[in-house]
C-alpha cells in the first residue's frame, strides 16, 4: 500500500502488529470485513499465503494509524509478538478513536489485565485458551470440530 493514506476504507478492521496469529486472523476476516494489516516491517516481514494490503509503519504511532484510517475503523485486532507493543497500539488507537472496539492477543497471560487497562475491550491468551481446549478434549473426548462448534454456536440456540 505504501505510505499514502487509505481513504477507501470505512468501518474496516485494523490488524495492528504481526505474529504467528496474523494468517489465521486475516483468513477469518477475509469473508467478514474489510481489513488492513499494519506492520512495522511492511509486507516483506509477514509470511502470508495470499497477498493482503499491508501498511508499513509503527502500529502504535498516531501518524501510522491516521494513514490506516483509524477514525473510520470499526474495530482493531491487536496481535503483535510483543505485549508492550500491543499496549502502545491499544493506547494510541483508543485515544484517536474512543469508540473503536479492540480485541487483543496476550502473548503472556500475566499481561491480560494490563492490556485491558490500556483499553482493549477483550483480551484473549491464545496459549491459555489452547491449553484449556486440550484438557477439555482429553477429558471429554470431544473433537476440535465439536469444541469450536460449541465456542462459535449461535447463543440463541437452546
């Protein structure tokens, strides 16, 4: 995408920072919402199976977030390899767009409360969630499909 502002996106999702979760996040977003990846190292720093729009810049920087369309963004997913980088991204995004919904991934479970205090609406620890699912599967015999089906089933169903 380069360094020019993106005026075409509205009600989009910003993926702030990159990690091993990035591919999974963008695959899930692809059919659900417009999104833009913001990466410190740009497109060359991310190994993705497909070409996605990537804005090179610091995800915790006001200028970068403004170029990414922070004021028109509906949500942000913050999932860098560093919880401290994620905290800066959350603080800056919330300051610029107080109504944005932010979901963050905590690399270390000890940082869940810190990321919430920084302004994330929800913080998930992928390793903690994975561990809980593994235990449940081993004790109940439920398969991955059954477990994820329960997680993502319609809450209105009995």
